[in-house]
């Protein structure tokens, strides 16, 4: 397992994340942008943007491509992958994306509005005790066992095939099938209810396009399904900032970009003041 250190880790490669990265870089901070497929941003579905200064008339896809191009031109690294775990200890953050682990002094959550998606009953309490977000990372723990895969994001079939290839007995549910899901168990996962039908399983892989920040960082204060922030985008957890649609409405590019800028300035100040 690889581990690399940065000043600031940015979760999300949409407008808020890119803006935060550009400002962090301008402040001389090393920053890494971690995000699942950038074209998963809702912006990619916008046919024509008319309210972003200087670029009006552009399609959402072209605007995203232009933003990602800015990262590339300035040599700001970006890793394509789902962030599946965040740990905070000793004043540092450790973030897992796919099989790699990254370390930083501050964290900016720019994960978009899907943060409002609620975890399934049992998902949060059994995370790490039978619930996993990453087949590649945890699959081996379930070799020879019966697991369920909730394939809610793209590429889930490949994870199902991987688990089968290492000897797991896999029950596979697509997003369309997994409408009403409850994960069962006290100490560990023992079963799963899907649309009222009960299945005995040892593990449940919940494979969404993105894992909600509220699940990754259980101490985060939420308001109406969004991350609560102060005027400097601070979340209340020391060193953790949030920006963009994940902090609330209106869901707009200009707001996301502005908040990304403020969050990066605040993260820079935090690192300076804490002498990290
Ligand atoms: C059809 C449509 C049209 C729109 N038109 C306009 C418009 O004309 N003008 C306007 O201002 N706004 C418009 N918007 C809104 C605009 O797209 C959003 O406000 C903007 O994209 C928000 O940026 P963001 O960076 O906060 O979040 P997002 O763009 O959602 O980016 C967040 C990224 O983080 C990733 N992510 C989340 N969690 C994880 C994780 N655990 N691991 C890895 N990656 C993760 C997501 O996959 C996503 O790619 C439109 C939206 C839609 C859907």
C-alpha cells in the first residue's frame, strides 16, 4: 500500500474542488485532488451554462474539461478514484482512495450534493464490521464467504466479478433492484433485507459512485442533509473545510467556485496557525 503526503487533500473534482486546489497551489501549498470520474459531476449534464462570467454559452462538459485542464497546466496532481475511508489522528488526515492511502494536514470536502443521499439503515453502525465500500481493498477478508454487492455506481459488475474470482459467493443487486435495503447485525453483519426479502450474508459491499462525507467522517455536523459550515467554510472539525453543493443550496457553479477559494484560504491559514 502506497502512502503520499500533501498539505491539503481535496475530496471532489468538480468546480469547488478544482477552485480549492488552484487557490491552495497559489498559496504555495501542495494539494491533491481526489475524485471519482469528474464527468460524474452534475455539471457534465448541463447543456449550456449562461450564468458563469466569461464562459457563458459553454457546455457543462467543456467547462469541466477546461477546469481540469487548469489543474494539469499548473501541475496539480489529481487521482481518479472513489474515496472510501477518512481517518484523523495525530493532527493528520489519512484518506484511502481505491488501494492507495494519502496523508495531509488539512482536508477540504467538495463532494457535491449527493452528500444528501442517506446511508442505508445499519450501514454506518456496521461500517468496517461487515460493511465495506471497496471490493479490491476488503475482498480477501470474505474469501469463501457469502457477500452481497449493492451495485449502485458504474463499474460495480467488475467488483462483483473480482469477488467471485477470489472465491466469494456473491449476491448481486443493481441500484434498480435495491430499492428498500436494510443491513442486519449487531456486532457484525449477519444479513441483508432487500425489498422485504431476507438474505443471510457475512458482508455487504455498498458500491456507490461516491461515499457520502457524513459517512466518511461521522463527527461532521449536518443540516438538512448538507455539511454545516461557518463563513470561512470550517466544518467544526479542526482542519476540515467544505465547499460547493455539499454545503447547501443554491446548487450553482459560481457559489461552488467561490466557496472552494475561501476553503483553501482557510485551510492555508489553519496550517500556518497550527504550525504543522
Ligand atoms: C442539468 C444541470 C444543469 C446545471 N446548470 C447549471 C447552470 O447553468 N449554472 C450553474 O451555476 N449551475 C448549474 N448546475 C449546477 C452545477 O452543476 C453545480 O452547482 C456544481 O457542479 C457544483 O460543484 P461542486 O464542485 O460543489 O460539486 P460536483 O460538481 O457535484 O462535484 C463533486 C465531485 O465529487 C465527487 N465525489 C463525491 N464523493 C466522492 C468520494 N467519496 N470519492 C470520490 N469522489 C467523490 C463526485 O463524484 C463529483 O464528481 C447544473 C446542474 C445540473 C444537474
